[in-house]
C-alpha cells in the first residue's frame, strides 16, 4: 500500500496556539498523472469536507487493491485557520480575520514570477518545456515567504499542487447547482470531468481576477505560452474550482455521489486503474464567465424569489421582489428585480436579507455582458 498521512504544522500566531494541515498521499512520488484535491479553502463551505471524506474512502480501497497508477494528494481540510474562526456562534471561514483578506484571493501570479528565469530555456518539445516550467514553478514556490500562518498555508498548498496534472479546488456556493470555474484553454478537454460529476454550468475565463488558487496553478501555462510564442507550451494543468451546490447541501447521499464522480474521472484519466464505465451525458456546455449575470439588489430589504434554481429565464423576467419591511404602505414596499440576460438560474442567496448592490442571483447566459470584464469577474 502507498497511502500515507502527513501532518504539517503551521507557524504559531500567538503563544500556545497551533494549527496543523492534514495531507493524504497515494502512489509513488513523481508518478504521472498527478492529481491534487483540496477541500474548503473557504472554511465555511462544508459540502466539500464531506466530499473529500468519501473520496478518501474510494482512494484507500483502490490503494489496497494496488490500483493507484499515478500520484494523488488530498487535503481534506485545506484551511485550519478558517475552520477555527467563530464569532458569537457563527462560523466565519471565507475571510481571514487576522487581516489576510479572502482565503481564496491574492495567490501569486506565478507566470510573472518565473518568466525571466525561463528566457532561453524553452523550445519546440512540449514534454521538455513542461518539465522545465514545473522545475521553475517548484523553485519559485519554495522561495515564497512563510512568516505568518496564512503565508505558510498558501505556500504549503501551492507546493503540493503546482506541478500537478490535475488540480481541483473543492468549494460550494450559497444556494446553487453544481458548477465549475475553469480556464478557456481547458475546454472542451475537461468535458469528461463535467460529465462525471454532473455539472450544470462550466464557467470559462482566461483570467477571472483576484488570484484564486486554481488560476495560480492553471493560468501560468497559457500566460507563458503567450509570453513565449515560439515555444510549444501546452495547457499542462487541468485546474478548476468545483462548486458543490450550496452550503446546506451536506448529506452522505449527495457528497458520496460527487466523490464517486471524481473517482471515476481519476480512472478515466488513468490516475487510478479500473473501469470508469460509460461517460454520462454532458448536462451543459462551457460558457464564458463574462456572460454570467450577477443580479443585484437595488435596495435593502427581504428577498422574495420568483424563480427556483435550474429555471430558464428570459431577459426582463422577474427574478425577485425586494421588500422593505419598514414601509409605511405595504402596497408600496416591493421593488422588482429582473433578468438582464437569457439563461439558467445557477445560484441564489441563502441569507434573504439583502443590502443595496448585493448579488442575489447568478444567471448563466451565452452572450458576454458589457459590465462583466475579464480580470474582474469574481465576487469577493
């Protein structure tokens, strides 16, 4: 058996405190393909924790049967810092309360960091280029600062993922259908993943903005291909952020099904030996993230939705009323919000008390929207 468990200590931020990252590894180090999974970098997103639990069960069974052919790393709790943050009985796991901001923003632009080191080292052979770039990435990540626990966490996660063939960052939305954020260059190659885990939306962008973890691992390949147009540089890392529905969608039934889908994908990609079965029907096509509308509340109030997840709407359709509970005249308390594009209702707010400008729904459209620009497509 190749399964081993590592416990990595992060720097203490106060006397007597300790944070530990638990890492499960399968296969021989350096074996290919290499797949990396991490769960709940946004630590208040619970479904991926249970998905990782079930995925580990599948991998341990396969390992006992000698079926791990590549290398697999699973970090089932990718953010012990965020898991510890609790205010007045409410878990606060999306942002670092110690001043570090959103846990899934601000990862370094590795393409910019390694570009100068790669001058004169890349050629026409893609395999040689992949090996050269991965060596540069490993060296660069190894030299990132790690003074604080947050810095050490980011560096440790990147060090395990940056040379992988597959990097899947497991998250969830507030109230949503299964979907993924992924780079343009990876579609339609990733359609087998989309089919195996039943994605209802595949949201494509070359750069969504903000520096999320998956883009740090994936975008480096096409940014370097643009920087070195005479070199043959493939998109050598299938990296994406998988959104496992909404925060309340936590059950063995749902999360085991998601884990089994991820495991079948590993079989299909020959990371794990075995028959993945027939590829399920694809439930959606890839669409540009710039075509996904974020419907925003124009006023404060209580959100009363007129649509359900999975509904298909047309531009102008009613999405919700925002109701002012303090209005003098209840007949005048409602402000309507309407769809600005045709498409699928992908997500809604879980908390039904909205502030002005707050996103209350996402509509997956097919036509890019004027107010949705590459490089600034993500919400904080």
